[in-house]
C-alpha cells in the first residue's frame, strides 16, 4: 500500500500512525511523503502498490483532516467504504509485520504529465498553490510546456499563511486582484491536496466551473474520445449545450459519486464535478494539476483564454454557503414545491427544482455544517428572483 499526505500540521503524524497499523496487519507500506492527491492516486494505479491512502482534508478548513482511499486508481465506492467499516472488528489475518519503504513517486507522476519540454507562445500564468501539495509541481510543469509561471503561495505550509485551502472567490480575493494588476493570460488555483482546480482570467474574474468542465467535454467530443459526460447535480446548463452541439450526452448524479457511475457506464468521455476533472484516458482520479497543465497548453495554442471559451455559454449563476441551523429536508421539499409550482423536482442529492431556462438546488454539505444554495438562469433578473425566493424559504424553515 502507498500512503501520502498533504501539508496540514496533523497530516504527517496521522500518516505515521496509520502506517503503523498497516504494518502491524502485515501490509507492506510505501510512504510517499507530502504529495498531491493525484500523485497518490497515480501510485495506486501501479502494480507495485495497487492500494493507496491519502491523508488530507482537501479543501476544508486547516483543523479538519481525514483519509481518501484508492484502489487501482479509483477512489473507493460507498459500498467498499461500508465494507471496511463493517469489518473494523475482524481479527488480524497476519502472523508477521509488513515492511516499510520510502519512495519518491512525484518525478514519475510529473514525467507522465509532461514527458518532454514543449514550445508554445510564451504566455503568462499566475499559479496559486495555496501553500498546499502542488506548491512545487504545477508551476514547473507549466514552464516545461513553454509558459511563464508566476507562483503565489507556493511555500508548503500547514498554517496556510497565504489563504484558506478552498480556492473560492472569497479566499482568492487577493489573488484575483493580483491577476488584474499583472494582466496575466490565465490564472489557476488549487486546494490543499490539488485534486481541485479553480480558474480565473487576467481581469481578475473567477470563471464558472461549469464552463471549464464543458470545455474539457467539448475537447473530448471533438477528438471522438467517448460520448458521455458523467457529472454532478450542481453542474449547469452549458454542459447540456455542449452535448447538443457536439453530439454528446450528459448524465448527472450525486456529488462525490461520479466515479461510481462512470465505472458502470460505457462510452464515458469524461467525468467529474465542479473543481474536479477526471479523464479516463489519463486515469480515473480527480487531477487538478494535469487539468491546469492541459488548460494552459490550450490557451497557448489558441492565443487567449477568451478565444478558447468563446462558444461555451456563460449563464448567470450563484453558489452560496450558509451556516446550517436546522436541517428539515421533508419540509424543504414541500416549501420548494409551493414556491416553484411549475418546476420538476429532483431529490437524489438535495432538493433541485428544474424550470424552463433555470434551476435551483439546495443541499446539505457533506463535510461542514453548511447549507449550499446553487442556482442558474438565462437572465440575471430571473436568477435574482430565484435567490430571493429560495433564501426566504430557508429562513422561514429556520434552516439558515
């Protein structure tokens, strides 16, 4: 088994503790040290250690932590996680301890992304690594493909002196202002374990995650690398537009389960959710680093980010977080039906009302005590009306 960890102050001690338990159970442990999650997932796709554990809390606050487990490149399914939980009390099957190895996987991972230096029009890229595991990875790879990388918050630190781990517009406020001052050609930001990628332009504008996902899907359809996009409930209408234009199909599922549906679906071109892009041609894990390199390459080939995205719609949308007070899902569904009587209601992941040219989704966060509100519409005034009506419902029910 391979084990890696992120830059949080608690991650290395937890990794050492977990390694001890694995060794006691007779497993050979290959410690990779501080590595991006994509590098750990890549390591688990190799024959020498087909299981991998990443100690990380990803985009969550610095005091959080946890583990993600991979098997042959795939993150475990909920059923596999349940099987582990159910077997927690089983007796050890090992009569002797395993062996501990220390291994450098990062160079092999990076060489697989960019095997050889490339030459492109030398544009400028601002990379905000958020003091996380991509600090010494993304910027050098962009330099390898011919770009000029300006690195921000690229000093690994579990104290996160630059910003909080989640690369959202609020936490990236200073970064977006710097992008505007510098007038860069493309801006890129990661969370702590670098499975996520946030994108912004040289005007300091944060780009819709739906547009970025849709661009990657369009590229796959043009290359005839599959027809289906498996994505999450919160991905917007531009994805459906791309599917109609280029002959694809979109299937939505619960957040965090796109990989499970992709496992069972033929002709998958791409799968993922906002922030996370999973390319089966590369590997079935979310890889913010490879996505950043690929997007940078396309921008240099096209000459500008605007040209690359010119036929990907940018619909008015919101993504809001509220502190959770009292979660009452049944009453929420009932009130949303009354508030939006003409909507088609979906409840497989939160409550989503789909209307003609708009939609709104309310769901409880799976990691924090928060309620998330997502909405999109063809016109800003319609979006604002949806936001007002939905927040009134949430307040009336004392959910927020």
